[in-house]
C-alpha cells in the first residue's frame, strides 16, 4: 500500500495514470462437457464379513481369547 505522503511516484515520467479502457462486453461461458462416470464395481474381500462389514471372528487354536499365542507343552 502506498504511503499518503509519498507523491514522488506520480512525478516520474511513465507513471501517469493509464487511459481508461472501454469495458469489454461479457460473453456467456462456453457450455461444459459432461463428465464420464466410472462404473462402480463391488470388490470381493479376502475374508468373510458380517452385516457390518467387519471380518467374522474365527477361533484360532494357536491363540487364546486375548490374542496371545498359546504355549504348546513339549
């Protein structure tokens, strides 16, 4: 922003205000083309899921109920 006390800019040659241009008539924008919609495909999951979409819980004999490994006796 120009300081109000600085008037030297207008005294320099070539810094005179430009002549006002005639406003150009506004044309309407060109019509937009339609976007190509991609067909949606249902992906098959690797594990079976329940109605909520979460994997079905399967009991693993090598894990206890907390998910820790079961130590096998020797």
